[in-house]
C-alpha cells in the first residue's frame, strides 16, 4: 500500500482534499485563466494520483517517476475537463491518469513491440473488460477474438508481446523452499560438468610457468597460430611448438 510519496520535499499525505463545491468554484476560475486556482486544484487532487498508483505498486518501477507521470495525466484531465459533462472530476480523471502511466510503461519497456501489436493488445484488453462486465465472468480468448473480429492466435500473440519480461532473479516459492527462475532454466552450454572442467583447467594453468601460460592462453583462448605467438613473444615457431607440447603434457598429467 502506498501511504506517502514525497515530491520536491512535500509530503503528499498532508495535502488538502477538495470538496465537490471547491472543485466547481476553482474550475470556473481556471477556465477564466486563474493560474493560482489551477495550482490549488492540482495540489488538491494529488491524492487521486496516489490512489491510481496503487494499481501499479507491484511493478519494478520507480514510484516517484510514476507519480510524476500520473501528475501529467492529472494536468491533462484538468485542461480537458468540461463541467457540462455532469460527471465528477475523478470519474473523468482516473482513466486519463491510468492511460498516461500505461503509455509511459509501454514506451519504456526494454523489449520493443510494434505499435500495431500494442494497439491490438490494448483493444483486446478493452474488449475483455467490456465482456467481463456484461457476462459477470472473465471471457475466453475465443470470445475476445470474436468481439473485435480477429483470429484467436493474434490475440494470444499480442497479449504475450506486452507482458513484462521476468528477471532470472525472480523468486519462485515451492514447498517452502525459495528458488529462482534461473534455477529452472536449462542451459546446455554452461552445465555443471563444463563449469567443473573450467575450474580444473584454471587450477592446471597455475602449475605452468609464465611463458607456458602465455603460449597456452594465446593459442587456445585467443585463437592465435604458433607463428603469430612466436612473433609476439620473440622466439621461433619451433620453440613455441615445443613449449606448447610440454605444457599440454603437464596439464594431461594433472587430469589423470
């Protein structure tokens, strides 16, 4: 639960709450160009931004940044609100604030998704919300696809495309034992056996003298030819070949 956000050293939990009468009076002044009334109205509705932020509290985002983005949505709501609509300001402002935050999260997603796929996903989400209200239960993918007139596969793909990427450090709880996603991911390249081999080779390299280490490193880790190594360290290719064979022989003995 978000109880407090400090912006410019101001504790928003101490901000005033405006009554509907106050809002109506301030709006009249705002429409007449009164900037002081506008500032008062903004400060009096920052709690509304905080209430919206609670919906995004589970995300790995800086909440101060989201608060600032939410404030942009609040200001847009003030600039576009029409008193003749006969609805409460909060009813109009909340979707605007949510939309602004969602656009920010979408545009700052580390994985870039095409605009058309994002638009389809959000259209499908709107259809899902509509059908849920009408039917009283969550609709199936097929129902959503039928509602907006696209193939089922396109809906599934668009939903997967806008999902947030998971960190390999994300904890997974299983029977009281905390595991991480990386513990459940198979890696054919970096197996325990290869890891153990790497340690064994590292230990074996420590048994070589400095020239032998240099030759083995350049030949088998850097991919140099014997001639290239010979030119770099100032000895003949024959000497490089002999030193290389001696070093490999000593390493093999350590493996036995």
